[in-house]
């Protein structure tokens, strides 16, 4: 790893990290702040939702969700946080090596006395640090706002811990997949369409998986692997699916290094 390159990459993402961190904190604040007034009517809402078709409830992750309970309501909020985290991680993954290539500065970077492995390692560690900061903000804001607005209702701290711990693997999945896809395509001119497509695409697959009950779709999307409802109901992760995520992360990173070391880098003519 190159310390100077790591610092440069981290500073380059600092503004983005602050923006995403404030965004997820705002989501947690806005939604959890209305929980006290919402919880009183949640029982009636639960009865209303029960009348909807099971496919509709499954598409939006509402099956078995008790919105009057603290964690039941938080699981609904957590889904929006997951979408933001997926787009952020995908954004960093797609932009990790494609930014220099699109700006035609990659050849200048590779002229430095560092290996390609060191370059990519520095970039990956800088992206991981950035995601960790956002992760910490999610942890702090979730604990603070839940305890501030729970209105005296009790919740299982162990399950909340499981929900928040899932963020690490969730972020790594989108980061590593974004990185390997960016190296498989010839050139990524803009990372935004790719990261939005990956984040929302995986969420839509999760919705269709719930509607159609297709187990094959569950293997594709981490939204299903870290379904808040499943974690709350079972007090644990769906271990085979989590192990599948870890395998995808490790394979994606290994393939990314292999591709980057052998990649033809465009130069300024």
C-alpha cells in the first residue's frame, strides 16, 4: 500500500462521505422522529396491511412486520438506509479505477514507482475507510434516535446489533461487485448510472423475489440476504446466503486484482 496514495484517495472522497453520512442520518431522524405519533395508529395500519395481497406485502418487505414495535418500524426505515448504502458503495466501487481512465490520468498514476497491486490496495482501503465512516454514522444515529423516540417501548438490543452489523458485508458486496464490473467493461464514463442501476436493480430483484417466491432470485440480491424482517423474526442471519455474499466479495476482489494487473490503460496521445 502507498500511504500517500491512500491519503489522496480518502481526501478525494471526504466530501462524498459527509454527504452520504448526513443523508442516512437525516433519513433515520425524519422517520424515527414520527414513530411516537405513528405507533399509536400502527395497530390499525397493521390490520389494513393484512388485507393486502401477500405478493404486494412481500414486494415491499411488509410480510410479518409489526410497525407498532420499535424494531418492526426500524426495519422499515432500515430498508431506505440500505438503498442509500448500496448506491454509495456501488459508486465507490465503479469509480475506484475508472475515474483516472475516464480523465486520461491513469498513465500518469502508473508512472509512479509503485506496483499496480499497491495502487489498487490503496484505493480499496481508502474506499473501505470512507464506507466505515458512513457505517459509524448509521450506528450512532440509529442508537441515538431509537432511544430518543421509542416513547418508552422496549426493544431487543441484540437484534438491533445484528441489523447494524449486516451493513459491513452489505457495503462490501456492492463495492466489490462495482469494482469488478468497472474492470470488465471497456470504460465507465460516468459511475452514477452504474451505481444507481446496481443499487436499485438489486432492490427490484428483491421485490420480485418476494412477489414470485423464486428462490433463485434470492441468490442474486443482498437485500434478500440481509432482510430486516428475517433477522428480527429469527434473531439471526440466513447463514447460507451470508456465506454466499462473502464468497462473491472474495471472488470479486480476487478477479479485480487479476484484471487490473493485466489491464491495458489508455494513455494521453
